[in-house]
C-alpha cells in the first residue's frame, strides 16, 4: 500500500503512517535502549534513594547528638559553679526556682568535682563539645588529687586547641599538675626533676612578651626557680615583672618574694 491514495476530489487522504514527533521518538529510543537494563537501573536508583535517606537521617541524628552533648556540657559547667559550703544557703524568695534541678551546694570540692565528671561522662568522645570539655574535666581531676590524669587532659586540650585565653589556662593547669606530682615524690632527685618539668611548663604558659597573663607566667616561673634553689634566676624573673609590668596585680607579692630572697627592700 502506498503512503497516499487519491481521493474523490483529487486530494490525498490521510496517510496510514502517523506523523512523528521528534521529542517523543527520542524518548522512545531511550526507553527501548534502556529496557534491557531495567533491573540494573532499578537497583541503581534504589541504592541512590537509600543513600539520600540515610544521609538525611544521619544529619538529623547528628543534630540530636550535638544538642544532647551541649546539654550535658552546659550542666557540667553549671555544676562546677555550685558553691562549696557546709550547709545549704538560705533560699531567696525573690529568685525563681532553677529549672536545671541543680544542687544548692556541695559540702566539699571533691563532691563537686565528682558531679562534674559524672556529667561529662555522658559526652561522646567524637563530639566537638567533648574537646572543649577536656579543660573542665582536667580541673575536676585536679581537685580530686588525680594529678597525672589531670595533666593528661590539660595536654589534650592544649593539643587540639581552643580560645587563646583558655589555652593559656590549660598550660597553667598542666604546670600546676606537674608541680603537684613532683611535690608528692618522696625521692629528692625525682622531686627535683619533676619541679624542673613544672618550671619548663610554666615557661610555656605565656611565651609572648605582650600576651595576656604574662606577669603571672613569670611569677610562677620565679617561684619554682626559688624552690629549686636557683635564687639568682628567681630574682631576675621577679625584677622582670616589676620592670615590664609595673601595674601588675602581683606587684605586692613580688616585692615580698624579693625581700625574702634578697634580704633588703625592693625599689
């Protein structure tokens, strides 16, 4: 049969072959080409769907996890601020009840430190919040006399970093923890070596000449130099504080230390 036949009026009647739409035919070609691979494609897109859903759930769980970690950390911080006293303070009727359900007081610093550590134990070590909790945990461990553990946590905080002022505080805490360990040594040589390590740590507390708390760092160095019997070096450190930080809040203590070391007034 020919595509066209002449009609009564000499016009061609509609063809038996339909007109083609280029777009539809292209789609049709794609469908025919993909048909043998339908099962594989179904599996592929199924896997993609699983990945997308899994990622969404992971993000949601991560947000929940971060929120929970922040709540535990906030509670630990709040517990560290609860006062230490023998008896509970008188309630102030003007102050509304604390919704955090915190204790009104702790009878000892050790009890407060244990409560802080218990709150921090709820944190997952993989959380970013846990890194900042190292400093709080180190302080609590120091209060409990667990100086080696405290030193390790201070060092962890120094290693991963944080706000500059808190890093200085962590370096100070590390030095104090090393000093406490040294003072607990019964062997004189071990004690001396430990104090040297603590002195070196205090030197790293604030190495910048114009950095915050530089006068405190120098003071702690000088104090340990005196403890180690290195009197001349201790005097120089104390005098450096007076020269470089004339308005330091430690000025009175420095002058007293110099009097003890020199046996004469300090100008």
